C-alpha cells in the first residue's frame, strides 16, 4: 500500500527540519549579511546566494537532532593580485576580530563556519564573480586555488526537476533518501551527488504522468530508475554537473568498493520499496515500510492501533495509561518517547498541575528565546557534548543549559534569565515534590541540572528586564528524557 497520508506525517514529524530550527537559521542570516557588508573586508560584496540543501529545500533534520549545516555564498568582485586562499583567510580574520563571532568561528579550505551553540552551523564561502570572464563564478580553495562553480544555475535545474515531478514530490523524495542514508548508514553519498543522481532520473516528459502521482509512487519510480541506471555501470561512471559540464561529481562516490556498495544497497532498497507498495493490509504495509525507513515511520499509527486493540481487562496497560491524560506523566512514558519520539506526547503534557506560572508582568508578545544544552560529567567540568531536546540520556552527569537570542547571540546584560525546571515521573515527583518552579542561573551564563530521576523533564528560560522586572522573552520547553 502507498499509505500517502502516513508519508505526509513522516516527512512532517521526522524527516523535515522543523520550522523552529529553520526560523533560527533564517534569523541568523540577516545579521551575518549585515556584518560582512559593514566589516572592513577588502572584497566588494555584490550579493549573497543560498547554496546546497538549504537553497534546494531538501534540508533534513539531523539524526538525533544534532547540528545542521546551511551554506551561504558571499558573491564578491575580484581583488587584483589576490590568491584564492586570501579570500577565505581574510574573511576568517574579519570574523575572528568581532566580539560577537570570535568564539563561534572556524576557517576551513573553502569557507568560514559560524557555529551557533551546538544547534546549527552556517558556512560562508567567498565566491569570486567575473575573474575569468564576465559572469564566471569561482569558489576559493585555500589549497587548490579557484574552482569554477554554478550554484544559481544548479538550484534552477533542481527546481525544474521538481516542477516536472509535480506536487513538490522530487524534493520530498530527495529528503526521504537522504534520511535513509543518514539513519541506516548503509551507504555513503554526499548530498550534491545524490541530488544529481535522483534528479537525472526525471525528465520533462514525466510531467503529469502516473509514475509521479504521489510521494511513494515517485519514490518507487526514481529509485527504480536509479537502480536500472546503476546496473549498466559495474564500475564508477561519470556524473557531470548538469549546469557545468566540466565538473564531474563521480569522485564523491569514494572508493571503488564504496561505489559497488552503493549499487548493491540501492538495489536492495528498490526491492523493499516495491514490496511495501505491493503489500496489502494497513498494518502489514506499515511493517514493510518500516523495513525501509525504520520504526519512526508511522510510529503514531502503530501506537493508535495498539490502543484500539485494548480490551477492558487490559486497559491499565502502558498504552492505555499513556493515553489517559490524567496519567500522562507516569515514568512508563519514557519508553514510548524513546521508541516513538516527542511527537507522541499529548497536548497538555507541557503544563502539568504542579508547574508554577510566571510571576512577572509581561510585554504583549514576548520574543522567542533559544535554549541549548551540553552534557557534562560534573558541575565543574568545562567541556561538554551537545544534547538535543528529547534525546534519551542515562541518569549520570548533568546538563548545562544556556539561553540565547534566536540568532545565537547572548542575552544582553540589561536582562536576567530565570529557569523553570519541571520534573515528571513517579521517582522525581516523590523525591522533589514535583519541581515546577523558578530557579536562578547557577552558572555564569546558564543553569546546571543533575541527571538523576527517570522521567521526561522540562527546562524553560524566561528573560526579564532588570530595570522594571518585566518579562520580555521566553523559550519553548526543552525536553530532557532520562531513562
């Protein structure tokens, strides 16, 4: 079965980068552009161009909600006598001299990366326009010199293929295959090569045909055609950039063994996709699709089916108790969130009865505040590991929470931050009497909380103006899942 509606839910809840993180990204970009234009950087900036998955709208949620990358080209006029390395290195020095960005930057061969507190990275790459001929574009490789590129034309090609497929299905299928690559880790294929391989399987005469009627059908068509094409090439074939014939993407396959593995894996997934579409019966088909995409596919439908099948005598089972909103904070919910993700939480979960309400007067529309967290083995540790909201953690060490503006900059000194820490779960409720009140920052710029009690807990940041104690900003709950 196609299970079209379940594919829509799977894309929305699991595969697509969620709107909050896209908003954080887009809030960062104007500040970066303004900084580059206003800085004492010698190249004259023409404009900026989005590149890669962000520009193509095929960016996906990283596995385990880790960091995601976005690419931004800085289109500049050539500087007489400059080497490719000078464009990249001088841009890196410019950011390093800024109080705002000095601790957030790293310079690579092609770009300068701005790292926003373990949540997202923006790669700014100088692109020199008109150095070879009028309209030519070259990215700068510190080690290899200037390299011709065609990012704007490539994005237009990608959009053209998406229009041929109809219903935005090429973009959606590209996200699905990238998710498959990242979650299964059974093959390697960089996104630009993967997008090109998939896009080359769609032509103008496909527009409006049954082979692209919906997302699962488009997936079956494109993966099937890719498998057919790969079967013709036992050894690594040439894959040219469709808008820059001099550029060959095939070295991105890696070694001969990696290419051979890619062929094998695509053939396997083609077989599984065909079987899933051919399978009759909703639950049987869901199992077949889960063979392809893992248990995140149709996770809500599986829980609902389990609940619908409960008899009166088994209504006190885990699923039954979970669906009972009065028992939504039982410790058993941890297992379900670990297996099915945060989307399984009922709407009222974030507001348990023991949670205190803010005591401050508030502006009409408080701004959004971002919260990030690092796991550290002890309160005094200086080095930590970024943790995503909803990531299952062991009851050891603790989390160091930080609050920031949505563009990643620190909260200004004329404001202070208080934290609402809410515990759930039977052990935590008993030990801490249902913590749900407000706490001050107990670190220089954040809050340390020990990981001790099984349950799903919440940390929220509230930003208050010092001069009049008015609430001006607040975050969404950062969910902490302790097994």
